[in-house]
């Protein structure tokens, strides 16, 4: 077989599926960073690579089919979350119907965590790539090119049908890419100018996303990060990361950067090295990142602020210590309070997130988290109801304590739309949960201190007014839509 021509693509997923009632103000934060890295990795090995987002390109199915035919695609790869999986499978069905000889490959968190369950319902998919994708995907391509089907069975991080059998090789986290091997994404094949970043991380536009590290050492019960990319945290070399940022600034007009690492501040020594080099580089772009309250201190926060960091997201999760313990957050309410106040005192824009109605919580507990968040009075907060994803510890907890829907569809695993929640806290009930979710936003954003802080940002021209226009649109749609 000749070297296959590869198309990476997004499925046909409506924006309201991804962002729910916040769709009108969410931006268009769909840049597939992981896919862009895999694309870069295999292009270096000589493969012809394309990328397509049919929704962004406003394609109808007929035009989409014609695109595939015109470009003579040999292999199509998609990634998927649990929320998107039904739409992804529908897209693969469409491909198989019109192009039975095209090789189909699925990667992403859903395939990684539930490979056997996925292939059981997806006979239109040839291969699953599990975990970090660069090495297994490139090895699969090499085997397909040489028609060495037997060697595919030996690839770590792959799952596929072999006649009546199922080959399921889990990822080998000890053989992941080294920091030096991590590629710079293949930005050139993506419609970079069309991406409008998530406004919660954007000070101005365009802001582009970057991931500086892979892996997560923490074990929060609601998250699969460590199961997907391993527990060992690997940071890109600082010089490679600066090269990437410079590329975004000079070729794509970046005016801001958001780091989407699970926790940017795990390795304080690396963060200090990056900040020092970033200041010397003269790139001078504001940047945002995710942090944890137990990985930040005054000295580090000052260094980050002085190097251009303008906002940090803290997953506070709860104002109740019993709930923090239940989800294995390994932080305390006191640590949360100190970190929020410290960062506000230093002039940083503080973004927090909370989960209310966790297992074992009563209505009073949920209200306590809402009032705790309001009392902190930081610039921005988002609230969620529990979504226990399959194979997480939270899934097991909800199953043990009751309230987990057995008839849930994959489309119900949604952190933005709780019309058909996967989990209903038996101590609270669905209707009260939805009322508490709505109340959380109303209580928080009726705090005059929060309005004052954000109006000050606008008056002093610290941030783009467009950010607030988008945010207000999303919030009003949330309040008044059914």
C-alpha cells in the first residue's frame, strides 16, 4: 500500500451540544491541540495530512462527502469525548456508507477508557488509538504502508478486531514521548483565523491555546486525565515552547495565550524557568493558565504575574470539606480561601469553578458552596452539577450511593446542559438540583463586588470589551432560555 493520505477531522456536532445554554457566549474554543501534535508528528515522517472541521466550514453532508472524494483520502481519524461519541459514530457511519475502503480510526478519552465497549457498538471503526496518540498512530500507519498486518497486533495503545477476536493493547505510559520529542502543532493545516478562544481565558483576541505539559499526578475522582496521559508530568523544553508561542504571534497574529495544561504549576522550578525566559524573549503576550491552590504561593504568583500571567483558574469544587475529601481533591477549604485572596491581592484576575450537589450533599451543603463562592468575590466563577463519567472514581461513588441513571445516553454526559442529568442526588432531587444550579449563578453575579471588579477591568482598558459582550450574551441566554 502507498503511504495513506490522512484526514483528521471533527464530527458534525452542533454548538449547543458542546456548550449548552452558554453557546452564544462561549467563543469557538475548538482548536484540537492534541490532533495538531499528532498531525505534526506524522508529517515529519512523510505522510500527507489534511484537517477538516465540517461544522466550522458550514458543510452539509453532501459537500463533506465531495470533499473526501476530491481529496482522495485513504484514512480518516477523529477524536471524541464521551459527550460527542454518538455524533462521531454517526459521522463514521456516513463515511463507511460512501467510502467502504477508507480506513477509520478513533482516538481520544472515550476510546481510551472504554475501548471494548466502543468497538462493540461501532463496527464502522477499524482501529482505536488509546492514550497519547503520536507513537501508536505513526506505527499503525507504518504497518498499513507495508501491509504488515501482523505487526499491528504488537502496537501498544491500539485496539481493533482481528476476525472474531479483539486485540486490546493498553497504552504504555513508560514509553510516552519525551519532552524533547513533543512536537510543535501543525498549525498550518488548521483554520487558525476562525478560532475564537473561550472567553474565560481570553484577555484580548485572538487568544490561542497551548499545552506545555502532559500527564497529571493528581487523583481527583471526577477526572480521567491521569488515565489518559499518565501520572508523570512531562514539560516541553522552554525554548521549544517559546518557539511555538512566537510562531503563533508572528504568523497567526496571537495577542494572547492560554495554557490548557491540567495544572500548569505542578513543577515550580520549570514555571520559574519559563517565566524568566518568557520575559527575556520579548514576546509580551498576556497568558492564562490552570492551577491548583496547593501548587501556588506568593513568590511564584508574583513571578508569573510579572511574566505576563493575567489570570489563573482554580478548581475549588466545594465549600464543604467533606465533599473535597469525597472527590479526593486533597485540598482544604482554608487552602482555597488563601489562594483566592492571595491572587486577588496581587492584582491577578481569578477564575474559579465549583461542583454543587455532589454525592452525600444536602441542599444546605449546596447552598453553603454557593455562599462560599459569593463571599470570595473573585472576578469570575463557573458552577456545575456532578457528571460522573464512566470509569472515574466518581462514577463508582455515585453508583454505590445511589442516583446514577442506568439508562443514560452518551449525549447526557454533558457539563453544560442538565436537561437529562446522568446523576441525580437522592438527597436533593432533580428539580432542586436544577434550581440550585440556576441560583448559584444568580447569587454569585448579583454580588456588587464582582460587578465592580469587572467594570474596573473595562474602564481601565485592561481587557477587551468584546470579551464582556460575549460573556453577557452567554449569561443572559442561560438566564432566559428554557
